[in-house]
């Protein structure tokens, strides 16, 4: 081989190695961690693109920061992924998004090593079979803006420390098996007030009055075992848009409630709420409304959106009347007929002393 050929071959090899080096942007430490995660999950098909010979910034389910090329997102969803969340997820220090979603065979507790992810902003572990408690260490992830642990088998009480998350914009703990009271600290979130979803659990006791100090944009406490008052959640000066406390054991006078004019969805069904529907609701632009299965009375105010809902919005109350239900005159007649004393019709027979039979009345 002559000198020119040798030089050309050397340049070609160098160029190939250089191109390979430049094209593999992924940090080598991050790549090794991802390969460990894949192995811990038994090399599932959903991670088939995780080939050690390729750039991990191009792998499915991950993303790299455009400046640092460090892995900043790991999102695994909608696949057959048996096992537990690998401890190695805590070894991706630049991770901002972590998501395990709709993985029905994912079991075990919430992985403790997640506490090391100090840059984490978005954490979704939902629609899985995760069990155990909601860990207190989540309150140490100070950069979290979104926390979703819904649709799991989590049990135990809600840690009060979650109110320390100053940047939290949404908290989803719904559709689990959580018990005990709502933490009083949820009436004193340190930063912005998050959208709060606690529905479909087994929470009990009274709603902490401290929650009345918060101006929740969205609050859903439905399908629990909560009792007592909830009127303090409302307020004419608040900016609440959606409020759902349906299917609980709540009992308070609806007549005295002042509603935010910002409300678009209000669900109070299946409680023990009494009083009447305030006329003020005619000035609220409701898109959804339900007060059925309560103990309300009086005429449904006329105006606004209140007559645009069908009778299922209002039925099974004590004595609500007016459109779309039966008219109040008819309701009054029904109530009066139910309250009339029972009178025996005049008898046409009388008892004959010494006889066991009735004889015709003379």
C-alpha cells in the first residue's frame, strides 16, 4: 500500500471516529444509568430502542437538554412493564420530568431514590399498581410544579408536609385508598395555591376550616366520607372555577352561601345539604351544576343557567320545586295531602253489646 493510500485510509478512520463521537451527544454516565434501568425492568419491548451503540438522546421515552445534553426527561407509559420502579432513576441528576403512567403491572412502593432528583419539576406516577404510603420525602422536591399519584393503590394518611411545596400548581392524589383527615396544613400552602384533587378515597372527618383561607381554582373532594360544613370553601371574592364535594356526608345551609361569580362547575350531589338555592346563582355562568340527593327546599330561582339543566340536577331533595321540577303549587298540594290527619269515614254499622258482630246502624 503506498503512502497516499495509507494517508487516505487514516483520514477515513479518523473522520468516522470523529463523526461517531460528535453524533453521540448523550452523557456517558446518563447512558449507563439508563441501561441499568432497562436491565432492572427486564429489558421490556417498550425500551427496545435503548441500544448501547446509539445516542441515548435519540432513545424512545427519554429527552436531553439541548444545551447540556444531559437526560432531563424519562417518560414511560402505556406498556407491559412488570416489576418496580428501579432505584437507578435517582441517579439521573438533571431529570426534570419523570413519568410512569398507565403501567398496570408496575408494583411496589414509590421509589425512595426519587428524593435525590432535586431538579424534578414534573412527577407523574399514575394508573399503576403502586402501593404503600404517600412518602413524606416528596416535600423535599422543592422545584415540583406538578405531582400526580392518582389511580394507584396508595394507602395511609396524606402527609401534611406536601403544603411546603412552594411551586406546586397541581396535586393529584385521587383514586387511591387514602384514609384519615385532610391535613389542616392544606389551608396554608407556602407558595401558589395548587389545583387540589383528593376524590375517590376514604378520607374522613371534617374539612379543615383553614381550607377556607385558600382561593382554589379547582378543588375536588368528592366520593369520600367527609362530614360537617363546607360552606367556607365558597366566597364571593374568590376566583374558584370548579368545586366538587359530591358523595360525602356534608351538612350545611346552602341558603347562606355566597358563590364566586367565576364558578363554571359546581357539584354538591349526594350529601345532607339543607336550605334553599340562593338567587345569586342566577348570576353565575355555570356549565355544570348538580344538587340532587340532598335536603333542599323552596323554589328553584328563575334566571341565568338554572333552568338549562334537566330535572336530574335537582331531583331527590326534600321539597325543591319549580322548573325544571314540578311547579311549587303542585308541590304544596302534595305536601299538604301528606300532612293531613287520617280520618275514619262515618261508620254505617255499630257494635251491639253482648254480640260478636256488627249490626246495621238504626
